[in-house]
């Protein structure tokens, strides 16, 4: 385990909270201090740390990898931030995008033409981990003259097939 300043701060906070709680049970500070010192690692790793992971939405960031994109569509959200920031796909042609990302999963609907817009391709990025996640991540790739001009990430509500029944 790597000891970081944030880890030390969190451990101190857990120790202080345990100490204050145990002081309400028994007024002997030396006994509360020893028990708090012994219980701090257990309280941190079995209560505080899991709770922190549930409420936070941290996820790993990866560099774009075409093979991983195609093989693990549920983990694409890990690559998209770097892909957008580095302009990895900018100025690529539709053929290059098809080779890198595969066929478009769906096309954006154009209300004016009442049809699908063949210059706006969409891909699902998966669902970011977290307890309160009710949306899945998606990316829209916009083409102009057969060349990528924009990448836009957005969230879409998660729906299930049996919800309407």
C-alpha cells in the first residue's frame, strides 16, 4: 500500500471520530486512545473506504486503444476523456473511424429531415461505476465532408426492456 497525504488525513479523521465516540462510552482518555488506535485501520478499510467508493465516481483513465474499444465496450468511458482531450480522432475519415471504433452503433435523429443523420455517429461508452448512477455515457462523433469535426460526450438515461410492462 502506498502511503499518501490523503490517506494519512483520512486515517487521522477516522481516528478522531472513533476517539470522540469512544469517549462517550468511557471517560478514560488513555483507554479510548488505545482502543481507537487499534480500531482505526479496521474502521477505515471496512467502513470508511467502502462508503467513500460508493459515493465517489472516480474511475481509471486510459489512453485510447482501438482493440480495447472493440473488445470491451462497457469500459469505453475510461478512454473517452483522453481521446477527446488529445484530439486523437479529429480529422479522421469515416473509414478510419470505422476501422478504429467499428460501425456506428446508432445515428442521431434529424428532426428537420425526419430521418437519421448519417454525419452524426453515436457509440455507447458504458456505465461509470457508482452507487447513484442512473445514466450511461455516450459519445457523438460529427462529420463534415467525410471528416471528424467534433466529439461530444453526453449521458443517456438507463432504460430496461421490461420497464414498460
